C-alpha cells in the first residue's frame, strides 16, 4: 500500500501539538481523519508512534528518530515542489516589461523584488526607454506591459491602468515671465527660456 503523505503530515502535527484535537485544528481536518491516518501509518510501519495518555500523546523512542527524519524530508519535499512549480512557470514564459526611467526606481524595482520573493525562477526582460518608444513597443508586441506616464490619447488597441497620480510642477526663478500667466499650459513652455 505505501505510506501516504497526508498521514505523515498528521503524524508531524500530532507530534508537534501533543494532542489529536490541536493537530486537527491546525491542519483544518477532522479528529477522526487524524486518528485514522495515525492508525494507517502505524500499521504500515509496524510499530507504535505514540504513547497515549490522559495528558496527551507522547512520541515513542523509535518515533522520536522517525519524526526528525520525516520532518527534514517533508520540508525538503515542500521546497522541491515549490522549486519545480517556479521553474515550470519560469520556463513557460518570459515577462517583457518596458519602464520609463522616471518610474524604474520608484515602481519597477520594488515590484521586481516582490515578484522574485514569490517566484524565484520568474524571468523578466526589461526595456528602459521614454514613453513614446514604450507605447510603440507595446503596439508592436515587443513588450507585454509598460510602466510609463499616460499618453494624452490612449490608443484604442491598448489598455491603461493608472497606478498613481504624479503631479508635475514647474520651478522658475523669482519674477520669471511665466509667473505672469494666469493659467500655465505646456504650450506656454515651448518658447520659455
């Protein structure tokens, strides 16, 4: 029949918590499921794992050594599963990202760090460029997404999602002619010194 992974998890939980009830609560399963799993495991192994008493369940001498080995193996198996999933996802695709230099440090770097924590095998290709070049690259399919300022008119074949408001401000010397304008527009800056 073979040892079931669930039964190993049940054993480790009871060994850790000392009681079936606490182990069941920690694993979010029923107490009978834990009890049946322990019985299956003991039958498969051919020796008792716990000394049962009114104070809880204590590991037998043999089970203490078994616990140390299975804990290490279980942790290693969990790491192997996560690593394989990460590698699989990384092999299936490459995320091509365009970023304006204005937003590289502020938005892209923190997002990349968070992605790397979650998916260490994720692959990225970065295009660092100005807004016009990034929008053109998106339209050509050279990049999958772009972090840049919204263009004045969003092309109908692209979808824009604002991530933040970024206010522009003009800094000029005292008594500069632009300060006499009641409402300043970008067109007013064309001929400004």
